[in-house]
């Protein structure tokens, strides 16, 4: 089994910053860099959407962002610690959602439980 545990969510004012963390554990390949890792979010009444992903595998490390967060959010990973991070700046009310960590390799697809981010004054 693979477990993903997110942390770092909370309440922040518009324009503020948060940094989310996701720790992976369990039955993982020893070369953690093979996995693609990403952040998704789901707001009430809306579909889950991709926020950012950092690709794995040979020649991996490519990063993709949703247009609505590009320039404000930064995804990074620490393969030695089996962690992925999401640094969020200039937060807006529309960024309010549950943020979920995802780990993927081929047909294997794992999700965390999510962490709530609320942007409100």
C-alpha cells in the first residue's frame, strides 16, 4: 500500500501565502524519482482540477501548471525525502479548495485525503 499525507493547509487572507507538503510512504520503488507527483484541487460543487505536476522517470522533472496558478504557485519535490511541495503566493479567494496530492506511475494512481485551503478576509 502507498500512503500520501498532505499538510500545510489553513486559512489565509487574500494576497497571502501558504506552503503545502505531501509525504509519501509505503510500498514504493526505491528510486522515487520514477513517480510523477502532482497537486490537484476540488472546490465545492466543482470538478477536481490539476494545479501542478512534476513529471517522473528518465529525463523527468518537467513541470506543468494550470494557467490560473502559473506565476503564483511553485511545485517542487525532494526525492530523498519522498516529498512534494506546493508553494502558493498571491492567493485569491478562488483558490479556496481542498488540495490533494497525487502520485502516479503507469496505471498506478494514488491520492491523499487532502488539506483544506481557505482564502478569505
